[in-house]
C-alpha cells in the first residue's frame, strides 16, 4: 500500500512545464468557463498521438486511428466492432485479464477468421506517444516519440516493445499508470461504470475516493495486517507453550537416558541366559536327530521284506487277468450282435411310421396351395382395376394443364400493373409527406424554442430566488469560532492522554518481561531439582535391582555400615557369610555372640551378629604385609586382610581379591543409604522450589493482566485521540465548506442574473419566429387524399398478387399429382407382374403336391412277418449275451480274490513305508529343530552357533535334558521379567535430549523475534492509517469541490456535494451523493430521476478525473440514458475540458447530437461479415468546406 501511495505522489509531483507552456495552459483554462483542471494536468505533457491495430479481434486488416487534440468520435451500428476498438486500447495499456477482454483466454483477442478469411496467428496494437518534454519513465525517456506495441502470438503469449526494443510488461504498465492512463484507470468510462456508481451503496462507492487518493485496496490491506498481528500473537502464545512443553520433554529425556544404562546391563545378563538356553536346546536337537536316524535304518529292512511278498501276489493277479480278457471279448461280441438286431427292428418300425406321415403332409400341402391360388387371383383383379382408374385421372390432369401457361401470363400482367400504380402513388405520398414534415418540423422547432425559452426563464427565476434564499440562510448559519477552539483543545488533551497511556504500556511491558524472566528462572531451578531427584531415584532403583540373590533374602551385607575403602577387606574376612541372614529358618544364619570391639569390629556398625567374626580380623596396610605376617605365624581363628581384599587365615588358606563381588555389594549398600538421604533432602527442596515457582507464575499472570489492561487503555486513548482529531478536521472542513459555498453562491447569483437576461431575450425571439409561421391545412389535405389513393392501390395490388399466387399454387399441385399418379401406376404394374409370377409358381407347386400324394397312396404297406422275424433275432442274441456274462462273472470273482490279497500285502507295505517316512520326518524334524535353534542363535544373539561358547560355555549333557532346559528358560524368563519391569526404554534418549535442547534454544530465539515483529507491525499499521487519512481527506476536498462546480454547470444551477457516511473515520466511511437539481430539494442520488442520476454520476466521474487528469479520456456511450437537453450540457462540458489540450477525448456514441459536437468522426463498419474497418470524417474541415 505504501508503494501505491508513493507512485501516486510521484505522478502528481512531476516537474512543471516551461513558462510558455504554462502560460498557454492557463490561457486555455481561462477560456473554459467553470472547469479548472488539477495542477498535474498542466504539468503532464506526455500525449497520445495515434492508435494502430492489426489482427485484433474483428480488425483483420491494419487500421490507424489518430488521437488528435479535441474530441474524437467513434460511431457505427451495433455489432460492428466499436467495443473491439476500445478494448484494443485498454489491451495495449496493459490489461492482463482475459475475462475483462470478453474472452476465455488471451489468445481470443487474435482475429479468429470469417467466412472468406482464415484466422490469423498474430495480433498487434501500437500506441504512439509524444515525449518531446522527456517526462516518460527513465528507461524510455531517450526519444521524442515512443511507439509502445503489444503483440500476441497464438499459443506463445504476449510481448511488449518500445521503439522496437523489447520491454517488460511491468515497465510498460508503470509508464501508463504514472500518467493516470492504466488499463483500469478512471479515465476509461463506460456506461456500465456510470450505472454502477448509481446502483452502488456508499461503502462500495468509496472506491472513487480511494482511486483518486491512490490508496485503493487500503481496507483489505489493513485487514491483512491485523490478521498478521493476531496470527503473530497466536504464534507467540504457541511459542510460550512450546517452551514449557520442551522443558518438560527435556526433563523426561534426562530420566530416560539414565534408564538406558540400567537396561544395557540387564540386556547383557539376558543375553548370557539366552545363550545358555540355546546351548541346551542345541544338544537336545542333536540327540533327537541321532535317534531318528537309528529308527529309519530298521524300517528300511522291514520294507524290503514286504516288497518281495507283494511281487509274488502281483504274479498271481497277472495270471487271473490273462483269463479275464477273452471272457470280456466274448461278452462284448454278444453285446454288439444284440445291439445290431435291436437297431434293425427299430428301423423297420420307423419306416412304417414315416410312410403314414408323408401321406398326411401331402394332403395338407394340396389344401394350402389351393388357398394361395385363390388369393393371388384376387390380387391380380385389384391391380388391373387400380391401373385403369389412374389412367383416367392422369388423362384428365393432362387436359387441365394445357391451359395453365396462358392463365399465368394473364395473372402476372395484372400483378405488374397493380404494382406500378402503387409505386407511382407511393412516390407522390412520399413527396407530400416530406414537404409537410419539413413545414411541421419548422413550426414545432419554433414552438419548442419558445417553450424552452419560457421554461428556461422560469427555471432561472426559480433558481435565482432559491440561490438568493440559500445565500441568505447560509450567511445566517455561520457559527462562531469557539467550537473550533474547543475541538482543538479536546484534541490536545487526547494527545497528552495517549502519550501517558503509551508510557504506562511501556512500563507494563517491562514489568511483564521481568516477570517472565523470574518465572523462567524459577522453572529452570525446579527442573534442575526434579532432574537431580530423578537421577537419584533411577540410580537407587538400579542398585536395588542388581543386588545379588544370596542365600538369605535379607543378608547382613545390606545392614553393614563400612568405612569407605574397607569393603573388600570386610568381604574377604566374612566370605560366604556376607550372603547369610539372621533367620534360623534359612539354611545358614548368623547369631549374636559375645565379642570384643577389636580388629575390624571396631570400625563396622549396623550388624552386631558379625562383630564376633570381625573382632578376630586384623587389617594390614597392603597385600605384602598380609603375606609377610602370615609367614611368621597367625594365631588360631585370626584372619589377616588388606584393603584390596587379600587375606591369610590361621588354617593356611590365602588369596587375593577373594570376594570382589561381595565388596561391591557392600559399596552398593552404602550408596543406597546415601541416595535415600539425598532423595529425602531433594524432596523437601523440590517442594520449596515448587511453591516459589507457583508464586512466580502467579506474578507472571498478574503482570500479563496489567500489560493487557495498559494496552487496552492505550487503544482507548488512541480511539479518543482519533475521534478528537476527526471532530477537529470535521469542524475545520465545515467552516471551509461554508466559506467555499458562499463564494460559489455569490458567483451563481451573478451568473443567474445574466442567464435571466439572456432567457428574456430568447423568449422574445422565439415568439416572433412562431408568429411568422402560418398553418398548413391545404398541405395536410393533399397528403391525406394521396394516402387514401395509396391504400386503394395497395389493396388492388395485393388482390392481383393473391390471385396470381393461387393460380400458380394450383398448377404446381396438378403437376405434383400428375407425377404421383405416374409413380403409383408404375407401382401397380409392378405389383400385377409380381402377382402373376406368384400364380405360376403356385400352379407348379400344386402339380408337385398332387404327384407326391399319388405316390404315397400307391406305396404298399410293410409286411408283419418282416417285423416278427426281426424280433426273434433280438431274443436269440439276448440269450447268448446272458451266457457270456455269467462266464465273465466267474473269471472276475477269481481276479478280485487275488487283488484283495494284493491290496492287503500292499497295505502292509504302505504301512511300513509310512513308518519309514515318519522316521525320515523325525530326522527332518530334528534337523529343522537344530536349524531353528541355530537360526534363533543368529537372530537373537547375532553370532554364529560355533561362536556361542564365547557368550556361554557349553555345559555337559544333563541326565534330564527337558528339566534342564525348563530351568534355564525359567531363569531367562525371570531376567526378562526384570527387564520388562523397567518398562519401555528410549535408546535414543541422549540424541533426542541434545536435539530438544537445541530446539528449545531456537524456540526462545523465535519468540523474541515474534515480539519484535508485533511491535513493528503495529507501528506500520498506525503509519499507514495516518498517511491514508491525510491523502483521503485531501482527495475528498478536491473531488467535492470539482463535483459541486460540475453539477452546477451540467444542470445550469442547483447544488450538490459529497458526504462521508457510515463511520466517523474516513478510512471506513462510505461516499454518499447529495444533489439538488434546480427547483428540487436536496436529496440522495437514489431519489433522483433516471436522467438526473446519470448526469449526477457523470459529474462525479469527471470530478474524480479532474483531481488526477490523464492525457486521454475514453467515454463509451455514456450519453445513452440522457435526453437531448442533458446530452447538450454534457457535450458542452466535454468541449470545455478538451479546450486546454491537456486531455484528448475519445467518445463512442449513437446520438446525432453528440456526433455533431465532435471535432472528427471515425466510422466503424462491417462491410464484410466478421471484419471491421475504419472510415474517417473530419467535421471541422467538412464545415469549412461547406461554408466555402
């Protein structure tokens, strides 16, 4: 938005013209009554010279339109391409929206072809600019003439060139926008824009004010900035939450890192136990494989014996099968003979039945053919009758058509004579009507002139009285200056209050920052204490978990309090007694006895039961001393020990580091007691720090609330300041408006008095001209008589033409009927021929049916003795078949007995083979089990089976393998349960901890950046609003002044002004139009008539244009809704604006009155369908030529 404001400032801030140019411009302004251009209009010498179009939409050929000083008109019928001409200008100015160019894509602007022309692939539009004053943008400011071209190739996009050199689209757009002539410039005015101004609500109409001030889109940008502020504040809150969450995550990760060490230790013990289980399972699988192989060898011998028995039985079966084949062949032969006899019997019986059916079929066909022959005779008779009837009708039509040509000639002659008579009378009527219309027009014009002059006089008198009354009322309504001083004082007070609120807000923000630091410090201390407590608890849990499982559930080692450094010495002295307790129910236990506090008993506390043993233990300084004193002799029951664990007993037993694990147990027990005390102390410190953290958090909440209250108070103070400044500006503006209106009204009174004198003169002149004109009754009578004769001639012509058309239609119908009869007669001849052919075919079929019937009746019947002989043959064959079947059954029973024995032997063999297969399966199962064990070793232990001894040595084969495996698995389950009791362990805790700490630092840095961003955004919003208010107020003042002047000029009086409504803030206010045409009260735009609305909207459009003039102004049919009087006023205003040559006007119109006011006309025509062309007419030269 700031860039847009700067661009607008640069446009208005161009260097002034030289003195001679300025003088010329001022002279031109003095000649244009009531129209004063903004200063930038006299400082912008860049001019549009001409427009060249080639291949753009309907302009298939190259066309050139000079844009010369004054007003250039563009006329033509609807659909000829006028809008395409204006769109080419807007396209060359940098339009980027294909939809605003009335197309789906930008390629649609290229000529798409017509009926006679093919489509073009290129379109180009060139704008020629005059840059002799070097006021173009720097990159184009090296030439007097600038040819800016935009070219589009189909499918390849758009390119720009300036004087033949490639240019960027943005640079070309800036070139035109700096001269207020961009593609969306207010200088391009269409009828739709005028209607939109009329129909828009005040809030939508404020776009006119924003465009003039150069702050278009301010509201949307302000809303976006507010959204960014709120979004940044939300991000800040999320950053605070993320910092708190990250702190909690870091604490958790630190605890998890300590758990990882404990988990790794247990994993090592689990791996060792798993290796032991795998060793036992591997031995078990090897033994199972050996047993299965022995079982398989014995099964092979039994299978070989069973195979010999099966082979003997198979030989017996083969012998039985040799007897079976001849028996089956004999039965098959008898079955074949029986089948043949039965088939012969069926054939004889079927032949007798077929002969009866053929006789019946022949009789049916004879009857059917007789019926078909009768129908064929009927069809032939019908066809002959139809042919005869059609021949008679055709001869009658031929006779009737012989007289048709003569009748047509007579009808045509009569019609032509009637038409000639009607044209003659019509020409006479046209002549009389033109003469009468001319006379009537002259008298009507004179009448209108007198009426207009009288109405103008009455309107001027009313306006003069109204203006004088408003002038008097306005002078009386001028208020005192006290209200302005009060508003200024209120603004000063509001400014001081806003400054104080800003100071309070800054102090509250500082206190909030201090509270945040205190809360963060408290949280950090709390996290440190919590972390220390968690580490101590984790270490305590680990030490308790790794405590050795001894003989006793509560060994004395857990209760011994040993000085540091003597753990190994005590362990060497007590030996296995370290794991014993004091419970008599256990296998071994300690009891308290009398003792002296000698030896190590003097330095040990916590377990009095072992002091008797320790009282006989002597501590030496080193291992060497232990062994040297032992060599000299040791008393009975005495044990010499060193701090490192070396010992020498009275009975001669010696050793180094005898019980290192027992010493470690004593160290762990001491560390456990130390950790418990540390945890108790940390719990108290943690509770104290937690209360301090809650107090810091409460202080932070209180500081945040105080900061929010201070910020809310600052906003309220700013709103008060804004309202006070707006009130001051409104009062200043009201005073300025009153002074401005007084000057306008004084000027208007003077003008109205002059207009009143002119109107009186006009009434006198018009009345004299009307008195000189007389009535034209004789011309009207002659015109009526000629029109009656014309009506009679037209009726006679219509009657002749109707009779001629009826005759011609009847002849056409007769011809059509004649051709139809010929076609139908040919069709009936064809049907007659087909019927006779069918009758001949039926005769032939009847003769054939009679012959078949005669043969069937003469054929002899089949003899009964042939049938009976065939039946005897069938019975004989059946008895032979039954005898062969009985013989085959006996052979089959013998074969089945042998096969049953063979199946029994084979079943026994299969059972033996299955047993052998099962032994193979057992071998395979054993091998698979061994392989599975080895795979589990590789998978779970990540070593080869041969390397398993490196983890756990291979044990001897136990007598009870399964019991040993079960015991090892139970030990493994206990260890795994111990590992599971730790819960889930995050092995990436160290890495995640480093990553989270790094992330926490990044979030804190981002939070600081967000705070700075919020402050910058709020300052930017405040600066933008302040600058926009200044520019909007200045633009409103200029537009309101121009609007009031232009309204008075267009309406010949009255009053109009603009008002900001809807909000006291100009940034959010709408723009309402109040107008009072001459003789009417002041009212809003929507209550005016249609013509008044259009003319008032045009006044606003031109007011906005005058506040920031452009070198070219395009008006597209803006005079369409206006009547002749208003059109004349609009044209006068355009002529006055064009007189100073600061702006060149391009006007599209359909109205002859507007055309007459143009300096030159360009006609757009479409002589060839789909192709537009341009024709020029210079009206100024035409007038000069006509005068000459």
